[in-house]
C-alpha cells in the first residue's frame, strides 16, 4: 500500500485511492496527486505528474540558486509562510519573539505495518498487520535546529489518509509554536462547493453550503470544545449528487478549539487545512521536547454524497471507535430526565424502571440530580456523593434493585465542572479556570475545573471511581454544560508554562480521565454529551461509541441534525430518545409513530413519563421495542445512505440502512408538512439495493432491485383533499419505515 518510486516519490494507494508525495527541488515535501486509485505508477508517469508550470509568481524566488523555482505555485504537503509562499502556512514558530521562516529538508523515512489502539490520545488504529500501513517522513531545519516528522496512515479498505505531525526542538533554546496544523490538502482547482456543519444549541450540525472564490472560508471554535456552532468536518463537493462526483473532506480527531479553512489563490488553486486553532494557542518547546498534533483525516470519494458517507462512517466505526461496540448490542435506554427532571426519589425511579422493563427497555439511566443536594442546576457539581434524601440506602442499594429487575444501570456525571457551594470549591478555589482579576464570568451557576492540572483529574476520578464500583455501573452519560471563559490556569502559572498551552492541556486532561475510567472499566459504555451536541466529534467518539446529538429531541429537528451528522459520523454514534409532546424544546406536537420512526435509526432510548401514557401509546412503544430488538444490528450498524437532498430545508427526508450483502434494508420516509393538491404518486429511487435481487416490500409486493434502482419505491399516498379512501398518511409530520427483504 506504500510504494517508494525512485528515491524521492511515495505512493500511498489501495483499491480506492492514490496519494502521491514527492521531494521537491528544495528538498521540501511536495504534493502531486490525491484521488481515484492509479494502480502502480511508472517512473515516466511520476515525471508526468511532476511537470508543473510556474505561474509567473513575480520576482520572488525561493533562493538565488533556485532558478525559477517558487513555492507560491507548488502544491505542498506541509507549507510554511514567508519563503515565496504568501498563503497561510501549516506551521509558525518563533524564538525570543522573532519569527522564524522555516525550511525543512527531507532526511529519511520509515514504513510500519502496525498501529495499535492507545487510550492515551484519540487517533485511528488498526488491528493486526494487514489493515494499515504508516509512513513517517523525517525533515530537518538545520538553521533552526528543528526536526519535523510527517505521519501518514493509509488503510487497506478506506478512501482516507490519516495525517499528523511531530515537531522536536534539537537546539539549546526554548522556542514557541504559534500554529501547527494537523492536515493539509492542496487541490489543483476550485470547482467545488464547501460544505460544513453549523448551527447552535438545539439545532446542531445543519448542512451549510459556501461557494468557493479567491480568498478564505473557515469554520472555527474558541469555546474550549468543538462546539454547537461549528464542527471540525468540512467537505469540498463537485455537486450535490448523492451518487456521482468527486468529494474531498477533512475531519479532526480532536475535541477542543479547532480551525478548518479553505483558501483559494489567484490561480484558482485550493488549500484545505485543519488543526488546533492558532488563536489563543502557543506551545513552549524546550530543548529535546516534542509536540504532536491531533490526527486529521483527509477523505476522497468519486461517488458523491453517499460515497463520502460510506468512507466517513466506515472509518469512524472500524478505525476510531472501540470495535467491541460493533459486536455488543447497544442497550435500549430509559432516561428519567424529561420524565422527572430534578423531582424524584428512589420510589419514583423504581416505578419508572419497572414500567421500562415491562415495555422491553434494557438500561435505566438516572440523569442529573442524584448527588449532593442537587435540586436544581445551580448546585453540587463536584460533590459526587449520593443524595441520601433521594437514595436513603445509597446508590449501590438502588443499583442492585435495578440490576435485579434485569436492567443495566447508568448514571449522569458532569465531571469537568464545579459549583461554588461544594467542599471541592471551598478547599481548592485555585482549581477553577479563571483569570486572577476581580471580574470573572460564571455560567449556569458553575465554574470549569482546571483539567490542565493533573491533580484536578486525580481528585475527580477519586470521587467517581467508588460510585462506579458501588453501583456496578454499565453506562455513564458524561455531560459538559458550560464552555470556557477567561481561560487561565494557576497550575500553568506556578509551573512556568505559558497560558497559551491551556486549551490543549485541558483537552489532554479530559482524555486522561477517559483513559483512567476505561482502563479500569473497559466494558463501561460512556455516552458523550456536551449540553447536547456541543462536543460531537471524532475525539469523543474514540472513547464514547455513542453521543447525545442535541438537547432538542423534537423528531422534525432531529431529521436535519441526523442528515448533517451522518455526512461525518456513523449512525451508531447517534443516540436517540423518544420524548413527550408537546416537545419541551420547541413545543411541537408530533405523532408517536414519527418520533419512533426517527429514533429507530441508531441507538434507541426513551425519555418521557411512561407511567402516565394512555394504553394505546404504551402498546405502540412495546411493539416498537420488540421490532427494534429484532432488527437492532441493522438499524445501528447498517450502511446508512441518504435518498433525498441533504438540504435541511427540504420538506421530505428519506434514508436507508442496508446489510453488507444488500439482502435486507430499512427505508425511512418522512414528510414534515402536508402539501395540498399534491402529486398522486412519488417515488424514492434506491441505489442501495442489488440490481440482481428481488425484494419483498413490507410483506407485500415483490419487485426487482433493478426496478427499485431505476423507478423507485412508492411513497405512501398522502391525503390531498380528494383521496380519503386511498390516503395512507394524513396531516403534518408523516412517516413510514419500509422493510425490504431479498427473496428468491
């Protein structure tokens, strides 16, 4: 998969992609090609790829001896600013406040066949020696005594290149890294539309489109988390086609401040970069010290939107998330939050748990309010002791009763936060993130703990671990409801480290706590949450195989959130809860059938007062859970594809999940608003079926896969004012889930 051609060309390739790197005339790394697989390249073909015409870049030459060689018109693997290239660079370093103009020269390379999974930091991994190869290219800047190692991973079966960089100070003076990107991709034209996932709390990861022009378009977070407003994922699409056209994309295996940007120069060349945001970032690199970036993923597909989704979802499931969760069934969760909020005791919860068990649910999760004296969201964070008013016999006794019902037991934690009324805050006010000036911000009545300080992580885990053990927990919901303001760490100040290291060190502390929990409790399912979808990223997915996508559980809104999220993240990551109506977030009333039909795609849960529902709704829930349990493997881990436009404003949504053999599929169809005098008959084309198979649809007709591909699946008849005798769906918020099974 990694081929050395001559002395200075590297060809990373599999059956889907080729990625070609060259050593340029100045000994820096150049980029020659990324796209469809080229097979094995000859020396003449490499020379043809190398042929480049100078775009009259003015009189600025790389050096007096370099002839017409100029970096401004060269595609580079890891560009730096200031030496005839005036675009944003991937690396900026200074010493004693003097900027350095870096010049890294190729030295050597290594190729390895293994990439084990390590909980120390999130990254891609491979099992055994056949799944992936790694290429490490070492470059040296002799004048500045810096060593740069560029890391590349190519996988046997995926259209993706994983990239990261390591910088080592070989000199005798400290230097300051002011910017260090994780991944760079240079493309030969700008005939793309940029797609990103934006929004806000309660409407996260909606699809956004931007036309590319000369200049820079970027998405960024400075909240100390990847954030509700933006996501590290960006894509460059030739068209909106679901099945055709080149698509490039990047994502970052990281959960903190990030920058993803696309720059187009005067010759319509495109540079995509992603990594830690350089704003409020700086890392002091002392002699012999190294700094490594988070890993970036650079995807390619020639098959449009669904081709991209096939790559992003497979990589996330197989090379990032812990694979044990592909084999273990995700439990059907009952979460008490919208059923009780803070107003509960042991008796109330046991009544809910008994009803949940009767309906077929499998895991009972006690959400916020079980600890300290937490009767509202302004108290007790950081005091992870059970509230004896609510659990007079302790959390272990309550959990035992849950387990005796045959249910798994889960608890909510917000480990990164502290309330001012807790012993932790009174004993260690220096453990709070805030600057040393009189005014400081507070959000939701809570402060952020300084996870850049290892002693803080120690103290929090010392509280959490006994609770996990006492309750024999199967499930944790890890929440984070307040973003970082006035970022300042007394710990860093005391240890002589610059405050610009804080945001990254904070994230390393979060990952350290994850590592401790999962090292001691490797079978524990942790669901990531951050005020909803405020940290829905590949860094969290590495530890948490499923994540809470949004605090908005409204079925209509979830259609847009899932459609956007599925461009970058697998269906198995998307935790869904059927909640009550009117919906608590938007006040919308949707049928129970639609709420369940949306939530059945992905890990399923319920979050409403199941002791107060009418008998017909109880029966419908029980029937849906029985259906879901029968088909859970496909609905969670199946190949998920979009069947309609990914525009969040579209009135109809359709998607499918299929098994690898394409012998069984579910197709979800959703219409948000009824349309008067609508077309009598519409169809959903199914490119995901096998043309040579015949499929039975919902225990009804048998039709060929070829017909379903070309003609399509008939939409349910909508009531249009004159067809009351044949209409299958009526009113707003319509839905239907089709079941297709291949038959002889």
